[in-house]
C-alpha cells in the first residue's frame, strides 16, 4: 500500500526566492509557477509565474531579471533565468528526489506542496528546510488513502512550547497525570516541579492550547 505523505509548507520572506520578492514588491500574489531547463545549458533554469497585482515588480533585489511575456487584466506572466543549484526553497526539497508540485505566494509568504515517500522522508525534508528557513511553518499533512480511509497527519512543532511548558507536560506524563485513573494529581505534579498548583495549571493549559491548535483544523 502507498505510504506517501502530501505536505504543504509555508516560508515567510525567503530571501533567496525571486517569486516572493516579486510578489512582495508588487503587493500581489503568485500562482502557476513552472520551470524548464535547456539541454544546451543545463546549468541554467528558466522559470515563469503568474502575478496578480496592481503594480509591476520592476525594481527589487534579486539575482535575476524579470521580463513580462504575457498580460491580461490584473494578471501578468513573468519569466526569468537563474543558475541551477542556487539553493532556493524548491531546490532544497528537490534534493530529496521530491518534485515540488505546487508553488504559490501571497505577499512575501511562499507556499510549497510536495509528496514525501514516507514519514522518515518527510522529517528529512522538514529538517533541511528548518535549517535554512527559521520561518518555516507546516500548514498541512495528508497521508495516502489506505483501505479507502483517509488519515490526517499533523506536524507538531515543539519549539512553540516554552521550556517550562514542555517540562510541565513531560513531568505530568511521566507521573501518570493523564492516565485514568490518575497516577498523580495536580498537586503532586506541582510539588515535583517545585511550583504552585495554580502555576502548574496555567502552564499546562497554555501548552495544551498550543497542541490543540496544531492538531485541530478550523475553517477559514
């Protein structure tokens, strides 16, 4: 059975991405990104994208020159060339033999969709992206259909928890606070941590809220 995972990630203001620079300067959004290589110049990549914006992105800092190749209404198609291997977000993912299937941007936020072969492969890609982009946010994970059922996977970023919140969760779990019947009550866990029961409840509530926000999905 297939065990692949469809992932959508968001990177705020990647400095090495021409697409988000153009969208940010023009105050618009980008979709329909495509690229190709020339067999006679395999070290160069040509990219095109559709930009919907009122202003034209004619001045911005980038190692590429934009040329408008088509226009209709408030949308225009731009083309540029760049060197292969410059280390942009798409190439970071493609190094793991995972093509980026969808690229779009809204302002300076870049959204990328790709299919990882399994959870281990996904973790490798996310780890590589996090090393380069500290603004990385995993938006959505979806596992392949198995036995005609769908399972939603959620990537929980532990860095959203403070050190104290993580310590409270770990201690409460170790002492059996979440078990039924409880292995320890709130007062016993608080004593173990050297804090008051009220402080324990506050840290626990804050940590649980962050975890639930990551796990539960709400409509826009």
